C-alpha cells in the first residue's frame, strides 16, 4: 500500500512540475576550459536572456585550432528548450531537452548520426559534457573547469 501511495505521489509531482524553460538552464552560463598536455577545449555560454542562451566551443592543439562550433539553447516550436549545434558553422542540428534537474540537462536527437545524446552536468566550478549514441554507447566526455 505504501508503495502505491509513494508511486502516486511521484506521478503527481511530475505532472505538477512546470514545463522547462531556457532560464532553467542558466547554470550552464560561463566560460569553461579543459587543458591536457598540448590539447585544449573551450566552451562559453551567455546567461539566458530573451529566451535564448548563446554559446560557442573551440578546440585545438598548441596554437592550432582544430574545430569550432556555434551553439544556442532556445525554445523549439513546441516550447521545449532545445540545444542547437552548428559544427564548423554548418547547418543547425536540433536536440530537444528530454531530462533536467537543477544542475544537469540531457538533449537528444535519435535521427542524427552522431552524437544523438548530449548531456551536461555541473558540480560547483566543474562541468562535464558527454556525447553519445542514444543508447549511451560510443560516449566521449570532457570535464571543464570554470575560467
């Protein structure tokens, strides 16, 4: 009986939760850097404003840029926040938000070749970004520190 009541209360809390907004992802804002050996990766995000967060990333080795990406988080047509990536400045790829809490967010697009899942988690001045296929396989992870 207690299990039924707890399950029912959990469903009530989920149903009563307000829909996610871009402002809920403000914890992502800041300048983040990862440096190891001669390799580096930087990612920067603006605070939410006007329903949008703008970002970019770049990585390289030594003094050479190897890749860059324009990023944004904005509400999709359905109102759900989405991560929009433009690798190398190319065509936008949209990953709708599928899960979030106060310091983490997961975005997914099963129709995309790779990645299909993008997950961010923040712990104080550290942030981890993980990309993978939808089932979690072929994952790559970066741990950044706040600059």
